[in-house]
């Protein structure tokens, strides 16, 4: 459903821009961005950025907090960004061994550079925008992990007890923990309209984003610092930032800053000189260290070919994506079935309860027309619809159980950290058996879902149905009582499931 909303929103935005103008021009700002590899310098610093607290910079990204209790870290731009319209894209990876993580991350756009505090590792009462990736459910509403945006004028304190639910300008429920690919968050601020798009981390496609929130008339400062912070509590996750890309947005036709001819020649001369020095240094290194010279054809086997465990894990995630798409299709068909059921209820309520009643109309000349029969739904037809619906619900419950089992096994294999290659012979055999069992489960689930989707629905007025006995037509009272009992059973099951999940969370 969220993909449909995102597609509708994208189409509406494109139509709006086609009517009022072209898309804004984006200009990359390298001084407010970072991306690996070779991110850190020799002095362990990041160009144009600084990190503090428990943050640690690496070759491929920044680990804002490690998976240890009560840790806080942050990375901030050294210079403020001066732009009325901008767009930032942040790729993060949140991983942990537990089923529940804490506390979360925050992406900042504030007038002052943040200091260490109790709001996801940064200070409270900020002035600007904060986009929070909240992992822990403080208010016990079962609505986490959650992504939300809060605008503060410097006087408001973040409400930890309610997870900021009353202070947010928008948000969405997204599980961003332990994903196969980095979760990407794209924040766009253009003409006082704030849009947050999220990639769920199940695919690595560059434009695979879903709409999380959109708010208009949002007033943010024109000059602000950019940053990312994170914190852990009693539970702990690894919070990593893979890259942080910043673009300034300009109206179509607006003239951006141009480089003069003298500056262009100066930059070209500096680049040529740097390139010559680099080539000379490479030649000197190869002469001094002939045994360490890089051979492009001498590549290790584990780098040249994909390992069996990685291939099977990729197949598992592809299968999960196929199951998710099929479940969405089943959900859509269930919505259509519910709509048809409501239509049947409306027709039943508008008809008399005596079955087929002939209504004879007389013409002005005293002649009678052919009797008109008012047809109603039969008892055996209602029983067939209810039985089909119960069978469908039971198959969906079985499907959900199998999918949860597959996800649990996939998480266990993923958290083992490549135990197929590093473990002993027994662990290797067990992991391979688990892989084959998961593949068999996925194949059976795919076959069951295909049969469920392609199964034709029986017609309401089938030709082979035996005629009902006289006086056995279903009255509206009995039909509504049956529907009410069904709703009571479904609500009871949902309450039982919520209590079971709450008990499991208390246990962990």
C-alpha cells in the first residue's frame, strides 16, 4: 500500500512541476558530504567534518556508536550550509543481535552545532530540524521502529515518554534494523515543503524510495549545520553512517555560481601537477617494492567468485521479496472480497425476509403483467462464502507462520557472521542443511501462494447448485449474527496475539 502511495505522490509531483515549471536544479556540495572508500585521512580526520563522543571513523563510513551500553556519538559538518532549498541523502546501517534495539539515530539540520545530550546523542531544545530513527518503544504502543521529523524553535523539550508522538510533524512505521542493504533516508526541503523518502534496505536500487512524510509551510533557517548522532541505552546496536550526500536546489533557469577562466586554468594546472606526482610516486613504489606490486590478474578466489553462503542468502532475500509482493496481491484481493461482502449486506438489508415474493402489477386496462420476483441470497450461498473466507484466513495464518519461520532462520544465519566458512565441519553441514530447508520452505510457500491467488472464486449463482428447500432462505438477522460472531472471533485472536507479543517483549 505504501508503494502505491509513493507512486501516486510521485505522479502528482511530476504533474505539478509539469504545470508550473521544471524540476529544480541540484548542485552537489562536496564540503557538506562524505562517502567511502578511503574516507579518513592519515590523522584519522574526515575532510570538512568532525566527529566526537564514541564515534569512530573508518575507511568505508563512520560508526557513530558501537553495540555497547550507554554510548553516544555524533558527526557534524565543520561549516554551516547556506541555502534556502536543499536535499540530503543519508545511508545508515543499524545492526544488533537482539530482537529489540535501542535507542536510535538522528539526522540534524540546526542553527548551532549540536553537543552531547539525551536526544539520540545530541542536545535538547535545538533550533531547526531533526529526523529521528527511533528503535525503542518507550510508550509501549507497539509502534517502533519509527521514523519521524520534529521542527523545534529552541524552546521545546523532546518528550521521551511518548516518543515525541505529539510533537512530530509526520512520520512512518519502518523497520530499519538488520537489513541486507543500507537503509537510505532522503530529506528534501524546497519552498518550505519538507519531504522524507525512505528505502527499506531490502533492495539496492538507486531510486527505490517510499514516501514517509510530507509537510508544507515548514520554516527552517537558511544557514544551519548538518550532522548525525546516535545513542544506546540498556539495549545496544551498531549505528553506522555509510555516506552523507548534500545537494542545494535551485529554481529552473536560475544562474548558479560559475568558475572564471583564470580559476579554471589554475585548477587544471593543479590537477595535472597532482596527477604527475601521483604517477611518479607509484613508479617509485613499484621499483622499491617489486614483490608488493599489484597484479590485476592475481585476485583471491573469495573475491573473484561469490561464495555459496552469500548466494544462498541472496536467494533467501529475493524469495522474501517475492513473498511480500504476493502477500500484497492477496491483501488487495481480500479488500475486493470485503467490498463485495459489504455490497451483499447492503442488498440483503434492502430486501424483505420472506424469500421470493411475487409482485403483481396491474395495468390501466385491468390486465396483469408477468409477476416480478425479488431474488435474495440463499442460505447455502452464504455458507459457501463464509466457508471460503474462513479457509482463506486459515491459509493466510499458515502463510504468515511459515514466513516468520523463514525470517527467523535467515536472521540466525545472518547473525552467525559467515559461520559456514569459518566454523568446523559439523557447523558447515548444519548450516547447509538449514539453507536447504529454508529453500524448500520458500518453494512450498511460493506454490501455496500461487494456488491461493489463482484459485477461482465460486460464483454466487452457480449452475450446479441444488435448489434450496422451501422456507430455508437466510434472514438478515441470522446473517448479521453470523457476521458479528466472526468479527468477535477475529478481535479475540488479535487481542490474544498482542498479549503474546507483549509477554515476549518483557521476556527479552
